[in-house]
């Protein structure tokens, strides 16, 4: 993040996780300004054990100190709605 050329306009990373805390660690390191959340479902349930653990881990993307906006392309998913409600609480 600090070593990018000055003329860099976009830098895209993927925050992959296998356990709670993984995305938090990435968010604290990268200090991203924008986040995109995809579908939240039972992908990698073998690592997380429960859907709630997956949801809690995905919410860690909201912990960046420089976060300006979070975008979701799974608007109709019921799990993304849970995160949107919590994100409002985080961002106030």
C-alpha cells in the first residue's frame, strides 16, 4: 500500500479467509477505502463450520480505518442484509 507508484489510481486485492480474523488482519494491513462483498453463503463451510462464522468474518472488511464505501453485488441475499444493518452501526 505504501510502496505503490504515486500515479496509481486503483489497486485491487482479494481478501481470502479460512478462519475468523483473517479478513480483519488483511483490512488492517491494507487500509482499503472501498470494499466489494460478493455472495455470502456456505462457501468454505468446511473451514468455518457455521454460516454465522462466515458472516462474522465477512463483516471484518468493514474495519478499515480509511473505508469510504462498501458495495455488494448480492443485494437480494438475506445474509448480505444482515451485514448491511451491522455496517450502518459501524459507520455512524
